[in-house]
């Protein structure tokens, strides 16, 4: 069983300039994406929050951490906006949880044509099965460790942050 934790982000079409402009509708697209992807693995979905990741706070990260610690599943996928995904991954990675935790999102909202949302979500499931315990970001067919990732704001892609 895989636990899916929803926090919002572009995958859920969230992009707003201020928290006052946050949508009142908290209906995630993730359950529909999971259905469309025909994932046969058993999973349980829970919404923790529904925010543009620009507005994810350390208090929100503590909520995510608490849920990761308390859930019985050892494999967790967190849908998260890409702007602060590396920061949340680092926060969780530093806690050294004995679980496989995958953060995933999309560059193009799930409602838009040519979205990468379904592919990224499916790839996160595969990664959760294959990776050892730890915290990772999976985006666009790549896997990054929590302590070696950044979002390139010019290209919009994730990349390693420490070049060897």
C-alpha cells in the first residue's frame, strides 16, 4: 500500500499571487489522475492542504512530517508544487525517516494539454517501489536525492545542485 499525500501545487492547477486569491474549491485532480493512469497498486489518498507551493510554510512542512511519521505505510508519495519542493524534500530528508518518500508535481497543470502530471505521478509510483528508504524528488523521468536537487528557474526543469 502506498500513501498519497496531497498538498496542492501546479499538478492541481494552483497558481495564485497571494493567499487572499487562493481558490475556495479544495477539490484535487490527483484522484482522477490516479484513475486515468490505471495504477493497479493499492493506495490511500489524503489531502493535507491545498496550496500553491509559494505559500507552503515551515508549519505546513511540520504537518507533512507529522503525517509521514504517523502513517502506517512505508512508501509515501507527496504531490507538491515545484517552487518549494526542494525545500520540503530537504526538511523531510533531514529528519531521517525510515520510509521511502517521493515528492512529485508537474510543470504543466493537469487540466492543460500536454501536461506532464500523469507521467510524473506514474513515475513516482515506480520510484517508490524501486528506491531504498529516503526522500526523493521525481520529475520528468528523473530521480533526485533530497540533498542534491534544485529547480532551474530558467529552464523549469529540476537538476542536481552539486556538480561533481
